[in-house]
C-alpha cells in the first residue's frame, strides 16, 4: 500500500469532500472502462459461438466459413441466416451476441427507410448517412477521444515540465532564448500547418498526436517556469547546493515536487482541451482517416443532415456529458491542491 504524506492525505480528503468531482470521476472512469471493451459491447461478430461441442471466439479471432460447414474460405458473416442455420442445424449450436450487434463500420442493409434512419429497436440511436449504427460509433469514438487525450496530455506534460524546469532553474540567457523561441513557436498557425500536411500525408492517430504534441507542450511551461524561478533561491535549495548536490538532483528531487502541484492542477484542463481539439479537427475533415469512429465526424454529419436531428443530438449529448465530467474533475483537483483549503 502506498504511504501518503500528511499533506497529500489532506488533498485526497479534500477531493473526496467535493461530491460533484468525486461522482464525476467515478462516472467518467466507468464510461472509460466500458469503452475499453467496445468490441464486446458493439460488434457485428459474436462474443462466443458453440458448434459441435467446441467454443469459438469470433470477437477475438476470424474463422473461415468452412469452419462451420460452409463452402467458401472467406471470413464468416455471422449475421447471414445461412451461417446461423449451419451453426444451429444439429440443435446444439448457439451464438452469444454482444448487446449491440453492429461495429462502428458495419452498414445496416435492412433499414426500413433510406439512411440516415431514425432510432429503432435495432438501432437505438439511429444510423448515419451511410447506414452505420450511431450508438456503436459513439462507443468507439468515445474510446478514441479519451485515449488520444490521455496520451497527448501525458506526453505534453512531460515535455512542458522539463522545458519549464530548465528555463526557471538556469534563468539568464537560457530563459531569455527559450522564451523568444516559445513566442515564435506559439505564433505558428497550427490549423494551416495541419491543412498543408493533410494534403501531403494521410492523417492517422499517431500522425495527429505527433503534430499536436509539437504545440501542446507549451501550455505548462509558464507555470513550471514560475515555480522554478521562485524556488531556486529558497533556503532549502541553497542548503542542497552547499551539501554538493548536482543541478539535476536539485531540480527533480527538491524543486519539482513543489512545481507538480500547479502542474497537476492544470492537467485536467489540458486533457479537456485535447478532446476538443481532436473533435474540432475531425469536424473540419483534417483529423482521423475517413470511416474512423469519431465524435467530430458525427457532429459534421449532424450539421450536414439537419433533417436527421438524432445525429446532432447524440453528438451533443456525448460531448457535453464527457466535457462536463472532465471540468468537474478538474475543478475538484484544483480545489484539492489549493493551499488555502489545506
């Protein structure tokens, strides 16, 4: 068990006292954990198949049609009535489907009306303009947005903390030149660069992450720099120098723990901004590749299909709930680290 210091115990207790932030964290973690198992919640492949005394896991592995008595070596389409009859022909076969029988790219060819179709028992949130299930795309899109935001927030925080620590600790010309570089770098038009690069290479998850990382690390530099500028002249730092400790040890062993208070306070809001950035890029068409499950693409479809309000309403509800939870969590973290409440 991790032993917390008294001040960290008080911070955890302050966070728990914020009921809104605590329940927001619980609900957000529940939704995120569920989205990690999206393949078991929304998929056009069964979770388990029982056939002739053997158990198959189509959700994890592809099986050819001949495995179930078919005639072709192609991958099995389990929604085909012929395949279902082959599996159940001896009366002992069975199929365990996920709650939503559509993946993010599955097209429903049996729609009662032309796509986009309104919500039905088969498609609880309706379909988009290509006949794909909106609920399945929301589940997968939620997962991609959160994973993108987590990776971007962690990487940008690490780079921003290191850059701010170097600036604030050494000061002088190092701080001066670094500040001029940040002023120039932050003035570059990120959207225009993305538009230009999108015409050269096809964007994907890691490509977008790398491009956004080039600019997102600057959000924490000023905060960490200010903490190091303040802390480098304090008495405990002078005592560490007198004892012969090196600059690296002083920076990351003595000053950084104090600077991490401001860093952890800002991280939830950086996380929130990362989600908004990915959604905006997908909405403008410069985000994930076409066909990827994306909340921004769902917003664009809602704008393009005003006669199908379920598209815009679904995107609005998912984004508003997700961002509201993140804001409540960020406010609770900020209040927990507030020294006036300790």
